[in-house]
C-alpha cells in the first residue's frame, strides 16, 4: 500500500469529494507491474502528440515540449534508469503524464487511457510475439544442428513407450523441430493479430478531434486501425492469440523436457546433459539430475494457467472498457517471460548436449514389421503375414528375444518365403529404416530431404 496519499491529485479527481480509500487504491494500483509498458506508452504518446500537432490542437512549442519531454524519458529508460514512480501514481499512464510536468497537461486531448492502454498492449504483444518467434528460431537451429550431426545413427522408435521400429535418431529430433516450426508460425500469426492500432477510439465512441488515426498507426509501425471504436477498446483477442500460441509452444517444451528426462536416465542413456545444465543431490554424491528439463515440464503449467485465467477474465465482460481488463497485463508478462526463458534455456542446453544413439541390433524384434512387409511383397495377405511373423516373435522371445536365435529350419517352417538370402537383408535395421521411404519417412534419404526443408523454413 502506498505510504502517503492524496486523492485530489488523481488524474480523474475533479468530481470526487473524497480521496480513494487506501485499500481500494492499493487494490487497483497497477503501476508496479504496468511500468513495464513505459517504452510502449512513450512511443504511443509521441505518435499521439504528433497527431495532435498535425490536427492543429497543440501549437509548435507545445508539440516540441512534449516531444522533448517524452524523448528524454525514453532515453533515461533506455539507459537503464527506473521509471520514477511515486506512491500517488496509479498506473504507468498517469506516472508518465506527471513526469512530463506542465507540458503533459496537453497530451491527453482526444485520448482515453482506454485506447492508450490498448495501444500499449498491442505494441507489447506484437513485439513479444516476434521476439518469441525469434527465440523459437534459435531453438530450431539447435535441434537442426544436432539432427545433422547424428547422420544415420539409429535408435528404437517407440509407441506406448515400447520399442516399435528402428528410426534415425535425427528423425526423432526433427519431430521436435517441426513442432517448434508450427509454434513459430503461430507466434508470427499472433504478432499479426496485434498489428492494429486502437488509438483514436478514445474512451469508446471515437475521438472528437480531427485526428488522422491511420497516420498515427503507421507512425507506430502498425498496419491497420480498428473499424469499430467500441471493439477497439474492448478487444483482447490478440492477447489471447499470443497466450495460446505461447501455451502450445510451452507444451512442446514440456514434452521435449519429459523426453530429455527419459533419455538422460540410465536405462536409456541417449543424451549426455552438460554439467552446466544439471544439478546434483544434497545427499547422494553420485547424482546428476536433469532439473532444467524437469523445470521446462513444470513451468508449462504457468503459461497454460495464465491463458485459462485470461479467458476467464474476458468471458463475461460487457462492451467497451471495464477495469477487469487490467488483469491482462500480468498474465501476458508471465507468459512471455516464462516461455522466452524456456526457449533460450532449451536452445543452449541442447547445443551443449551430446546425443548417444543406442543403435539397433541386427535381428532385433523391432524388425517384425519389416518381416511382415516382406511377406506382403511376396503376395501374402497382411493379416496372415502378421500372424506368421507373430509365431517367429514367439519363438525368438523364448530364446532370448532376437530373431537371430531362429534357425534356417525354424524360418522355413513358418514360411517358405523366409529364405536365408531374404533374411540376410531383413535382419539389418538400417536397411529396414531405408525402406521407410515415403515422404516424411525415416529413410536416410528422406531425412536428408527433411533437413533441407528445415533449412529453407529457417532461412539458414
Ligand atoms: N490501468 C488501466 C488498465 O491497465 C488503464 C486503463 C484505465 N482506464 C480506466 N478507465 N480506468 O487497464
């Protein structure tokens, strides 16, 4: 709660006989977190001041005073100085207006905090979405580099977390690449959703001054204006679009985190995490734990929770500005920070990690589908082929779990198609993978093709 207090100095104080109750003021005060929007607020105000000047509402001297005041503030912030807020400041908009001194008194003509805050938030969401897309790009580049380094190394591909078919390790890594490619596209799309200026909507009905809102939007780097001033101040869809795009991306980080935890465990041993991204145990001296990957999994909840929270804030709101909308900012700040940190961390961790593909043994039971496919190519109906190979699996399991345990006679008793010549090829896991040669398959040639598509997608 602010320590000193003076209600009459509020920017809206004129019609009030009483200052706000300190409890209410503290409850509604947002400057402690919305000060983060100061750079956007200043840019918006610079554009608005220029628009007032162009419309002849303020004269040259007033316009210059505003411009110089705003630019000086922006420079101080850019140099790392904190916004000098006082206990009386309610939000960032009021604080900046106060800091401008007497010049600031002219600034708010033709504008409401309703369109002002909406503008700030559009700029923030657009820039944040672009920034996150850039960080996703960095993670994708790290995944791509690892996939390329893995060449034709094999590992078990799993379904139900049970060994299923041999795949290239690079193919597994690239599966994550494409998830993050979709995320990056979604984030860029979310940036487009925020690429519209609400300024000029005023409180809700549209500014009553002859402002060229398209010119102001353009000056701010925004491509469009809202066709409806009421929608302009009510809309937070663009924030939800970003929140959703970020949630899905956080979810993918969480899944990758789970994968890394699994792969780093002794029974797998598919990834060696760098020490710098691992933790030890306070009790067990031998431990090296994948805490970073676990936190990726754990933190996804924050992002998704904030998305759901914001959906709840918005679901019952009537038209135009209501104070509930103030809840949007902390939600997006947490989303943007959490996801940004996670993307950066994961890219760095993966860059420094070593993958140790386990390979797949000759005659491994994961070749069963290969054997069935072979029989199909010999004209056997698939259901019969499945059954016949099932018999071979049963015998192999009884003898230690590898097809090489079956004799020539065992094979021929199952099917006359299982000649030694055919089996020689069928027992080789890399050849098995090479036959998965449809577009998007794990055949080395297809994985190379996939990798060049990935380069094209990233523009590297
Ligand atoms: N702090 C407010 C927010 O973040 C700014 C807009 C206030 N507008 C108003 N009419 N009370 O939403």
